[in-house]
C-alpha cells in the first residue's frame, strides 16, 4: 500500500510493539504529529515539559521494562536538547530509539532555521544513527534501528528524517508474521549487513578454563556489573554465586543484578565501596567480573586493583576487555548465557574460611544517628520499611544516589534506575515518569537532591497531567552535596559555588504543579508523609531537611588504592 513517510513511521512503530512515545512537537516533525493524531487509540504519546525529559523518560521505560524506549523531537534545539539524555543511555547501555525530524533535504547544510547536523552531533554517543534521505528506505531503517538498539550490548539509536521525507509517498509492505520479534528483525537486518548484531555464543573452551580456575581458587570474589542487569541474568548470577560460595561486590550499575540481602553480598565496590568489598578485592586470588567494565569509580588505581588475583572479565562487548584493567582470562558473550554454561559445569563449593575473613569487615556504613536531626539513613530505612518490596527507585546523581544504593537492598534487575556512567543530574524525575508509564501497577519512588531536582523539576507537570504518580524524596542539604564533600576533604573547606541558600520553596513548587508537598525535619514526620503518599496512590514531593555536613562514607580518592579510605 502507498503511505506517506509519516504514516510508514507510525506503522513501523506498531510493528515493533511500541505502545508509548515521549516527545515534544515542532515545525519539522509536524507531519509526524499529524499522523500520530490518527494512531492515538493504539499508541500513547506523553508530552513532556522538555525534550531532555522525554529521552530520560524513554530511558527509564526501557530500563524497567526491558523493551525499547522511544522519543520524538523536532530539529535544531529540539534535537540537541536530547543530547545529554542520549549520552546517559549510551553510557549505561539502555535501548532507546530517538526519532528527530530535520529541515527539508534542499535546505540541509545551508544554516536553515532550526537546522543542525544531529547525526554528526550524536555519532559518538549512539550505537548507530541514520539520516533518511529517501522515503523508500524509511521502513527498513526503522526496523534496523530497533534491532540494533535491542541486540547484543543494547544502546541508543537515532533516526533523523527530513521534513519532505515525512510527506513523500512510498510502497509500504508490513512484516510477515515470521519476521516479527527480535530474531526475525535481526534476520532481516543481517540480510542487508555484513555485521552480525547478535550476542556471540561463548567459546566453550573459555568456559571450561574458567571452571578449572574456580576449582583451583581458595579466595574467589565476584563483581556484579550492569551487564547482569541488562541481560536480566539475576537468577543465573545468584545461582552461580551460591554454587561457588563466593562473596559478591556490586557496582552502581549492577544493583539489582544480585539481591542486596543475599548473605554473600558485600555491598558496593569501589570509590564508595564498603570495607568488606574493597578489602576482598585486595585479598582475593580470583576475581570474576560479570558485565563490569572496570570504570575509574571501581578500579580506582588499575595498577594495584586486585593485585593478588587472577582477573577474569565476562562481557558481551569485546572492546571492553583489557580496556581499563588487564585480565588473565576473559569470556565474550551474553551474561545470562555464560552463567548458564558455567552453572551446568560446576559442583557445589565451600569457601567458609575466606568468607569469614571478608565478612569480618563492614558491609554497610553505620552512620552517626541523633535524635535532634534527620539523617539520610533514617530516611532510607523508613523507605525500605514502608515501601512495597517491588517498588522501583529512580535516583539523580550525587550523595543521595550513593546513600540510596548503600541502604536500599535491591531485589531484581530494573528495580534501580540511575545514571551510573554519565552521572547526569536531572535524570531522575523523567526516568521515574518513564518507569511509571511502563509499570503502572508498581510504586515508583524518585530519590533526589536539592541540586539535581532543580535541573528538571519542570517534569512535575508531566507527572501530574498524565496521572503518573511518583513520590519524590528530596535530600535537601542546601548544597551541591557531593562537590561540597570533595571540597571538605581536598580543598580545605573552600566552598566555592556549592552553597544553595536560595529558592525555590519545594512545597510551593509542587503545589504550583498541582501536586501535594510536605517539608519534614525528623524521621517520624518523614515516615508519616511517605505513608500518606503511598496510601493516596498519588504523587507527592517530600522535602527532607538534612544537615549540610552529612557525607557519603566510605570514600576512596580517585587514583588511590582501593583500600586507602579517606573516610570510613
């Protein structure tokens, strides 16, 4: 059948099972939004307050559902407003398809109104991107984009469509039933490409070698990285850890890949890692990292990292092997598949003496508590006690992020939504809205700081209008807390531009957007406000007054040996 480019786009989105789009219209994408008008009964569109919020929402949707998130933006500033959010998704391997429209083909390259080379801008931060010059290529480009976004190591893909292409007409042929689904899309893709986008089958000889290394080890340690979460391999990873009876350190992105309350969990590893995790890294004789790229927040000083151990890296992306830390052995493959093969070959092991040593150190910081002030641990302990066990948590970036990951023991992949690689302040609220859109039956709690919340608090309008209730908990210390902590420890207390002694009044801000707000100053007030929010099944902003001097502990300075704690 003959369809316009805009209608071909909509039909292809239906083919891919897209049910929700986050976006913001404009001149060049006008024809797409006009076509969308006729698809409102099949595809829900959520108009965000800002394009960055739209892409963060698509990212949160993707991370919590395991499906591809989708966002729309117009050309020029609309497209460039996506850039921070695209980079966020790229660093954390989240499958998002961003669809932008550009000026008409004859106007490209002429500094036309609201023109930007968005494919050039986003080339370093997308898994792949496209400029569609011919409407006849549009359907296959969209199908290919979705296949690439979700296959192998997931990631964001951008499709830029000139405005005239959205009006041009071409023959559209729906996919046959056998070509639907991930495998069918990949098969179609590989017919047109020399590259195999599927996850590689692990080399069974590499599996057997690791089994021998595990059997020979007396002090094995596992690191659960973000690849376990992306592969939804939490069950296989837990079976593996239990089988070899090894302590497990967890990265920020690995939270939820291994149950935080499992008796083998040692807590965070790295810069804000627990004493147990970091001491285990230093003393182990075999370190197996699954889906972990050994960033500078984990392997702070690569030359001394796990210096007494043989390091084994399991990753789907060959380019991550030996990039930051030199390994003794590696396995390329999807985390779930590798773990399945390992579990088939291993018998039950016992490392009681090694565990006794590791767990002689603290797995969680014990913060000083006082009756006259509210502390981060009081807030988070109340959340853990009152919120449903399957609640989804979205954070921004800073002290509150580390406190949340230290104190909330996540139970499944996708339960935590946080910007680990790019460290994007302002990520949390948009991501929480996307998580709620994709998981309407789950409670979603947004944990943020007063600095981060200021950045994209305009998305409260989206939350309220679309009835996507999120409970926002602000750790309000009237400072850019993490930067101030660094200034305390390394700059002699010279607090240059980190004091936030200014508005807004967050309670009044929430009310201006049509949401209730509460300001609380002690643990009892907070728990009461949280219960009210959960009982109402509505959104709420809870402003928690905490001391400016609160610090995240432990902490190891960047570039230092992992056991050299500045504060513990």
